[in-house]
C-alpha cells in the first residue's frame, strides 16, 4: 500500500528527486539542443514556405510567422513529452524505480519529480522557440503576458501527454508500443488543429474535431495572448480546460503507478 509522507518531507523529496532528473539532463546538453532543432526547422521552413497563405481571403492577413509560433510551441510540447514513457521504461528496466520503491523516498515525490522535470524541460524549449521566432522577425504586441501564456499553456499540454505517456510506459512496457502510439496520434492531432491553418479555412468536420483537441486549446490560447487585443476570457477558458485535463491525466498516471507498485 502506498503511504503518504508528511507534506514537508514530500516537498523535500520532490526537490531532490527533481534535481536528480535535471542533473541527468544537464549532463547531456546536446539533448536539449537537438530537441529544439526540429521545431526550429518547422518554424522557419513552414514560415517561409507558406508565408503567402495569409493572403488567402478569410485567413485574416498579418505575418504567418507570428501566426505559426504558438502552433510550433504547442506541437513541440506535445511531441517532446509523448516520449516520457521511454524514460519510465528505462528506469523499470534498470531497476532504478524498484530501488526507490524499497527506499524511504516519498511515493508522491517520485511522481511529482517527473511532472516537474517535464515542466522545466518544456519551459526551456518553449522559451527558446519564442526567442528564435523573435530573432526571426516575429512580433509579440501583447507584451510579456503573451509569451508567458504561451509557455504556461505548453507546460499544461506537455503535462497531459507526458503523464499519459508515463502511464503507457508502465502498462505496456514495450518500446515498440509507445513508438506506435506516438506516431498514431502526433500528426493527426497536429493537423486537426489551427496550428498551421486558420479555422475559417478548415472543413467543418475538422473544426469540430479541433474544438475538442487539447493541442488546439493551447494554440488558440497562446495565439490570442500574443495578439494586439487578447481575448483574456477565452484564454482563461482554454487554459482552465488544459489545467483540468492535466489534473485528470496526473490522476491516471498516479493510479497506474500504484498498480505497478503492487505488481512488484
């Protein structure tokens, strides 16, 4: 049975376990660089290739690079965190997780450390993409609040897919299965959103699916926050939806972790 440690102990253990995870990332700085190369390519390749899309009647005009940045940030947050299950599988295979389970480490802290690590990595990557866009000529007329909303929405979206990926890793325990799941969902969820195309130019059935797509919630919240006249009520609703979904996904991950603990 999973025991609940005192709150102070849980916070202390979360701090140290998160530091352990981030230290492993810092020992491989090339990984951080490589992780932003692909979104940078998408950003500038798509930004140049489809820059005239804004001239299509109904798109709304403006800069396509400005339009694209929230979509690239959200897509990167989703795709990067979808592989979190691989890390969970590696810890199971190496026996690291089992050793923690027989240690005095707080079980809640073990799960919190994973969520915090995902949030830190997503924050760094999102800020880098926003800076690359700014250096490339993008404008953020909404002020500092705009980029902050983009980062927060990406963290929530990353938490959704990262915790679900961890749950899958502990359930299926097969790399091929996680790869197959990621490939199956990544591009459909991306293109069934307004990441690359204005909703007004999408077929009706795609708009309906996009309305239920959490990736699209993050994209629209970020895009509105970066605009000249942000719709803060809409931003709050979409971020609130992402927060609620993230809480549900964390709960699913917790339940999966408890199931794994009982099986060892």
